[in-house]
C-alpha cells in the first residue's frame, strides 16, 4: 500500500514539475496572447500582433517573439518585398499548443459569463 502511495506521489511531483516547465516557457503577461494571435490567424505581421495584443509595447513584443523563437514555438519569415515584410507563424512544435489555446479561450468565455452573471 505504501508503495502505491509513493508511486502516486512521484507521479504527482513529475506532473507538477511538467507544469512548472511549461510555465517557464509560457510565463509572463504576453506570451499566451502572442501565441493566440499567431495561432488563430495562422500567420501575422509584427504590426498585426501589436494590434491584437492590447497594451504591449514594440520593445516588449520584439523581446517576447525572440524568446518564443528561441523556444521553437514561433518562426520568423522575412519576405522579399519592398519594404521588407516579416511574418510570424507557429512552428509545427508550436502548433501543439492549439488545444491549450482553444481550451483557455473556452474557459475564458465561461469565466466571463460567471463573473458578469450571464
């Protein structure tokens, strides 16, 4: 019996650590919103993301996009146009977040109803 409890505790600790690891990558005020913008529109220009994510500054968006690129969630495509156009889209790995984004959107919709009483 004690072995089963220890095994469950080990599994719980691993799950908590996995959540911690995920939050290390997705932490901060802006990353989930940036990922959502790119996710729902498939690809976005910097200025599009800036408009989608209310309150973020140019400097912060640039920093967050670099971190998302570093973590292989977003890729930056420079198009050969005049002037140069830069498009961002989710990597194949980044697309694995789609379910999480959809679930967060559903929860956010329900939460808003609960809070405003509708």
